[in-house]
C-alpha cells in the first residue's frame, strides 16, 4: 500500500495487544494518514476492522504474506473514540456460578480454530467479524453472555450489538485465556 505514514510492528502479540497498540499508534497520526499494522495474530483479521469501524477510522485492506498479516487503517477526521459506556462485566467465576443454576446463552466470539481448541460447555461460536451479520442467532430476550480469550473481543462484540439496540449483554472476562471451568 502506498502512502503509509507509520508502520506498527505488533508481530508475536496476542489479543488484545494488537488492538491496544493500534489505538495508541493511531493517536499519533493526523486525520487522513495511514497506519500499517503488521501482526501474526490471526484474530486481528476480525479485531482490527471491528475496532476501526467502532472508533470512526477507515479500514482499508488486509494483505497476507505467509504468517504475517498487514492491516491498513486511515485515521478518521472526527474520532468517535467515545467514552466507552461500560458493558456489564462478570468474572469467569461468577459466570460459572450462574451457568451451574440452569441453561444460559453463551456466545464465544473467538475465531473457529480457537473455539475448536476448547470452549466453555454449551457455547455457540460466532466470530467477532460475523457478529453483526449473525445477530438473528443471538436471543433478544434474556441474558446473553459474551466471551473471548481475554475480554477485548467480547467488549467489541457487545459494543457492536449495542449499536443495534441490544441491551441484554454481559461480557465474561477475562475469558478463556484464564478459564478454570470445564471445557468441551
């Protein structure tokens, strides 16, 4: 991609760090300038475009070069990096207590390969990048618990769903990265 203003090397970092570093790096740019984000975390394929969409920046493209992913983001003119309205969040332990009492709706927003490697019992996999297209699979009534590896993608999923009027969302954090419960 031409006209890259700055390159961020985030290779070797896992979720949520590529997005955290991207957020910090884009703050150093002026509106219209382009940030190249170089990563190896495949979760970034959904994470960085969703972050850009939620914060008023323009996601331009993804270039894959073997195991290296290059994301290109143009800084928006009016940053809508809004004061995040806190999503209701519970701990893994609190979730396990709730799940022990009866059926719950749990959405795991990690990528399919992460989900296949192990997930909480009864979880449904809807990757973050598909969350807005698969909203009809998420109940509008009753509590819906959203989980990922560390809580970052779950928070972005909640933010996205809230823009569509969903109010029944509860983020489970830290998520599968620190999970001590049963695994399927």
